[in-house]
């Protein structure tokens, strides 16, 4: 589908802020009106559509904030408990808990980037996760998993859309919650999630396929972090 509209805008209503295309409310793929709780997010979504060149093909990959909002409206609302469970389950196998057996330089880098985040999760959410060397499964305490499930559940539907995507992209619910809480920015989240990969690049060099994959991860993390930031205090349920 090519660009079919001339102007974008934002309209405030009782239920939030609507994004307008030529004065008409934008709708999600499921035909629901796209309404978000903050003007900042609505304006950012409108800016994505305004940036589409005249008569150019509309590429969903260039509309990450729109996709996250539409997913929250169309899917999370109807499947909230499932989305929470699919996000919180990472507490049982979080990336930050599985450490390299060597070399010492990688062990040290993992400790530097990951230990402060696990300490934050313990202090902020009362979730004390244990670490293990290698890829063998490590059992996490039921209380720690429950605390992180509660932290995920505290998010509103739109925020859950971003939190779910961020958790799956990073392989870590701790990283995702740290971004939502403002403990990590997008660059910090990317560095934490890609610690092992970036270490290997520094040691052995890069290749085009791996570089392209990492850039995709970077863009996804940046979009989710920006989306959560634009939701401001509305990311949490009232």
C-alpha cells in the first residue's frame, strides 16, 4: 500500500489521544481506533506516518511505534494473561543467569554488565536470581519467579506489548524491566543483551550476516525503549 494521505495529526479525547490521517482516526489491523494514553506517544506515531515519502510504499518495518501500539490494542487486551505468562517465564531462564566458563576476560565482562542488573532486580523487585556456569539449566526460586511475574503484571496493555517484545529480543525479562523502570537506556540494554556476541566480534572480527542481525536487535530494542519512555507514567496500570 502506497501513501494515501496528505496530513497527519493528533486529536485528544476522553479515552486518550488518537492519531489522524487527513483528519480521520487511524485504525489498527483489527479495525480498532488507535488510541494511546499520552500525547507524546501519539505525536511520535503521527511523525512516523508523516515521514513516509509521498506516493512511497508504506513499510511496516519503518513504523515500529505504530506496530507496538496496534499489537497492544489488538492482541494484548484480548490475551493479557497469556502475554504476561510468556514474558514472565523468562525469569526461569534469564540470559543474565548463564555465565561463561572462560576466558577470564569474558567472565569479567559478564560480571561487569550483568551483576548490577541482577542486584537491581533483587533490590527493586525482591527477585533474587541465581547464576550458573555454562548452559546447564539452573532452578530459580519460586518466590523470585513470582516477584518478576508481579512486576510484569503491573504494566498496562500497551506497555506489555513493548515489554514482551523487548524480553524476547534481549532474552531477559530483567533487562526489559530495567528499561521500563528507567534503570537502563536502549544502548545499555543492547550492550547487556549482546555481551557475548560483541565480545566475539572484538576478538575475532565480524561478518555481514551477523552484523545485520545485530542491527535488527538494536533497532528493536531502541523502538521498545522509546515506546516505554513515551508512555511515561501511563506504562503502569492504575
